[in-house]
C-alpha cells in the first residue's frame, strides 16, 4: 500500500532526479527544443489510493493512467510555463478487512486540464478534471465472479477533480528538433471523487459521507517537438 512513509522514503531519489534535471538544463551553444515553445504527446502510469475507508473496509492502490498533449514554453533559462490536456483514469480500491476476495473498485474517467510551472527540473502544477463517467468493479467472495457496471456521472454525482501536484520533468534527450523527458508526479485531490452516498462501500453502515479523495503517484514520458521561430531570446 502506498503510504506517506513511502513518499518520504522516495524523496532522496527524487532529489537525485532533480539534480540530474538541473544539469540537463545547462545551455547548449546551439538552440535546442527546450529553449523553444514545444508541443507533443505525454503518458504516465502509476497508482491512486483513497485514504478514508468505511468501517470494516481497507483501501488498496489501483493502477491509474493519464495520456494527452503537453506544451512547454520557456520563460527564463530555468523557468517554464507548462500546460497539459488529455484523458485520465483514476480509481479507488476497497477490500473487506477479513476476506481479500471481497473487494470493490471505483474508477472514474476525466478530461483533464493541467497548468503548471517548471523551475529547473522541479514541477509545480494543478490538475483540473471534468468527469465523463466510470466503472464499478466488484467481487463478493473466492467463488464469485468479477462484476462490472458503469458509473453515470449525473446519477452518481461525480465531482470535478481538483488536485495540486508536485514532481519533476527531467529532459533526457534534447536537440534542435525535439526533446524527450521523464516525468514523476505526486498529488492529492482536494475533494471527493463523488458525493454519492453509496460510492464508497460500507458507507450505509456508517451513515456518513466518507472522504473519497485520492493520493496519486505516477511516472511517465513526454516527447515534444520544438516550434521553429519561438526560441527564447
């Protein structure tokens, strides 16, 4: 399970990546793509996990992903404005505390809009996601089959995703045509995935609305083409 202790333990590794990224931003004698307005596809995958299960339920991380179009514009030699647009699927997993074969997953699909800023390799951003639907998947025992049904964004009161994130964008290849970067992102949603009373299993026992916000951790790639004539002066 992803915990805050895991995140803290990963900070030294993230520091290494940031230092490497800073070195990669050293200026080249010729104009390269990271010195231009650049545009291209990006993909990242990882895990999301909820933090507040109902009584007698546990949470577990679920694979999630994001893909779309990334844009970067250099404001100064070490500061970039960024924008990402695409599709994201994130989920929350819940397991009955006495039986691992009794579980449920709630996965929600979003159209995302993600403005941000790179300070050298450090990335600070904010994800905004408009829900377009999703799925509920569950299993009720070792001999039961896995079931799946759709989540209706209106009937289940799915919320807009609001998530600050922090991470790194590390260029690993850069020439005058384009650049390729490794992305590492962590974030925590400021609101629930849904306000629906039955979204989190077991809520009907508690008679309270549980926090179904998610913590996310993803790693991926972005490949962007520099637009000629847009180089920073």
